[in-house]
C-alpha cells in the first residue's frame, strides 16, 4: 500500500475528531439534532483549519442511511462513499478554476434534478470568493431559493470579497486559527500513534511555523520526519525551518539579564551560522517580553502559546518592570531598523547591544583615549589643561561639567584697550539644571576659575547671565587672559538632619543615596521616613506612594538594606505621614538652599558688579544655576 501523508491520513472523520472549532461544531450538532437545517452554509477562515473537512462531515450527517444525525455511522454505503470521495450526490467545485458564468449556469441547471444516491444533493464550493460578479449574479436566485433536496456548503479564506447579497443568504461560521497549544496536542497524539519519537521543543517549533494551520503543521511534520530520519529532534527541526529553537532564545535573554556582553556576542555569533531570520527572532523576543510584563502586572496570566510559560514566569520574578519595558521597546524599534540596516545581523546585533548598554544601572564607560601615535590608552584620562589654556578651549573641553565658580564671567582689568576685552563662549550645560537658553543675540561671558575644586562642604553658584548693551566689535577678542580671583561671600545654609539611626552615624535622609536603590523602588523609598526597631527597618510612606509599592520593589529595597545593615535585617512598610525627614524632602531643601546661596553670591560678587557697570547690563537671576558638588 502506498504511503499516505499525515494531513490526509489524519483528516477528522467525526465532529469529535475536530480540534479547536468547538464553537462551530456546537451550532451544527444542535441544528442536526433538532432538524433545523439551513439551505446554505458559509465557512470562513485561514487555510488548513478545517473548512472543507466540516463540509464533508456535514454531507455525511445529512446522507447517512441511519437518518439525519450528528453522529454518522461510518459503516453504511453513503458514509463509506463520502469518505472515499466517490459519493455521486456530493459535488465538490473548485471556484478558483471554474469562475466563468457558463460554469455557474451549468450548476444551476443541474440543481433541479433529484439526488441519485443520497437524501440530499450537496454542493461544496471551495474558494467561492474567486467567482466573477456575473457568476454570482447567475447564482443568487438559486442560492436564495434552492429545491428542498439541495444544500449549499460554501468555503472561503477571504469573505470580504463576497458580495453582501451572498452573505445575507447564508449562515456564516468563522473558523478560528489553531493555537500552538492545540497544534502541539494534536501532533503528540498523531506521533504517538505513528510511533515516531519526538522532542517537545521540536513540536513547538513546528506549531509556530504552521501559523495557525493544522494542515500545514502535519505537512511540516512529514517533512521533519524525513529530515530527521524517522525522529523529531529540536535541532533538526530548527535547521530544517531555518530558525532557532526556544533554548537559543533563552540563552540570549539570560545573557541580557546577567549583563553578560561577551556571552551575548558569542551567542549571536553561534546562531548566525544557521542563517536565521533575525526578524523572527526579534518577534519571539517581543512575545516573550510581552508575556513577562503580563505576568508582572497580573500574576498567573502568562499563557503557554510559545511553550515557555515557565521561563516567562521566572523572568517576571527576576527582571524589573523597567527592564522588561526597555527590552520590549528596543526590540520593537529594532524590527523597524532591520529593513534599512546594511546587514540584518548588524541590525540584530545593535538591537541587543542597545538593550545591554541602556539598561538602567548599566555602567557608563568612557571610550579609551587615543594618543597621537594612534595607540589606545585605555583607562587613562587625558591631562587637564593649564588654567591659562582652559579659557581658550573651554567650549571644546572633554569634560561637559564645569568647575564651580561664583560667577562664570570675567573682564581683564589690565587690558590695554580703552574698553574691556572679553571672550564669548557658549553657556555650560549643567547635569542637574533644567534646560536654559539665552535670549537671541545675547552674549554670554564665561571663564574657568584657577581653582578646580571648591572647599569641602561648600557649594557655589556656577553660572549667571549678564545682559550688556551692544559692544563694538573692536573691543572683543579671543586671546587668553589672566583670571581674576573670584570672591564668594555666600554661604549655603545648613539643613538640620534627623538623629542618626545607626552606631556608625548613618542618617537616612542624608545618606540614602549610598544604598544605591535604582529605578521605581528607589524613587518610592526616597519619599519614606525610616526608623530602626531592633533588626527591623520600618519605612513610613503616605497612602499614594505605598499603593505603588509592590512585592518586587520591597525585595530590592530589603536587599540594599541588608548590604548596609547586615543579612538579619528585616523590612516593614507602614502607611502614615512620613514628615520632613525623607530623602526627597532633604534633597529639595538642599536644592533650595544651594540656589539661594548662589543668587546671593552673584549679587555680592564684585566681578559681576564690574561687568554690569561697564556694560550697563543686568543680571538675569532666573538663569543662575547652582552646582551640586555632592554629585561630583
């Protein structure tokens, strides 16, 4: 006997054998049991989900010699002839090849004749949307009022192309795409009956490749059995499909979670040997991070559509919500970039490296310095320019953060010109200051002070804008000039601290940043007040912030506290009024104090007074930005 492919051998013979279409089968079974039969049925859905199969089963139910039933016997002559495809009263028409109006007129002419063998004459028209408009017009009247002995079963993958006049004359049933779980379950049953050894990851690969079609899944299984020499191994199926298996996805994600750059590049290099579709890999990563986020927001909601529910649940506990969102968005943008990158692997590699480099808390490493001979001087910083040179090169200095000074404005008292000579440079950018742009055509005067480091515990203002009247061009030049001594008479007001909570002088509101709690947990904890009760650290949060604190956040906070106070430390979070002794309130008081001191220092600075008087300008106090020396 010749070999019969799995897709034909395992075609369902009863409604009970159908997989994943229970919503359609329930309606048909009830209609058959109560003899409420319509004259025209329309089955829609993607390829390989069972449209034609349901049509043939329905023909058996209508023509079984035991009577109209939802459970045909399969033993009578009519059932056997339908199963063998030789039942004379089951007329199957491929509308894709018989689209002409003459074909449709022939059909309508033969409709009037009574069935030869069975109870009903059944017309099964596949891909009915391929008929021409003239064919539909010739068919409409017969479709609406056929003889009592005729049933029309129409099937299509594209119901949008059908005229509404046809849709209104039929009972429409939409067949679902097969989920990977349904496909894997059916393949397990088929392979067990066929006595073919298999690995579960191989079946999940086939289920995803089938893209919702059971027929495609069985055809791919036939191919995989031949490729793997009568067995299904995940590596063989992955090679056959030109994809990577789920274990490769797991290794990539593990390298990202562990911040293992060399391991990530090694994994990319390994999978590149299989010439995979990198767009598909990014799609798998997107699906995984989507289910991880679902599990984090609604625990227990991660499905097993990719066969990796356990991995998604483990990642949801290990990965922060911020990281999951970053990875998802980066993969989403990476898929768009693949179409315009010179090489698909390059785009894929850059996408994963972005996930690694821009992950919150990742180390920010400066590029290695390159000497004049071209050799790299890794880990060695370039020498700082001399004070006399710093003024001329200030806009191009490698360090973006300027040294603190009472006012970055300078006028040379010993210049030979009758008018003061000044140097125009762009305003420095402050890391801890909001964006600020001077008014159009407004010169900004700046210099670098001779002392690069301020005295301990002294925070001085860093910049102010002076608005002079227009100065003749002849008075401006860019030569380096000696720096005058800048005097700071402003003092930063001291902020009263809470009493220490530890023997080593640890103060919660002042020393909180040393715990290095990043992301949302760190932000929430900064709004809390803290006290020690033995080995228990009690954090008091107001209702709004406490509501945002979840179990994963508390785990991160507790881990940081144990690093500081010992492994026996426990954490307790209570709702209440935290008061003024919170890290967030402390930092706000410090910021206000620094700004106040900076403004006062600018007001008292003789150099600023000299500039204002000589250029008839004014100080824009709103532009003053203090430097937070605690973050240097």
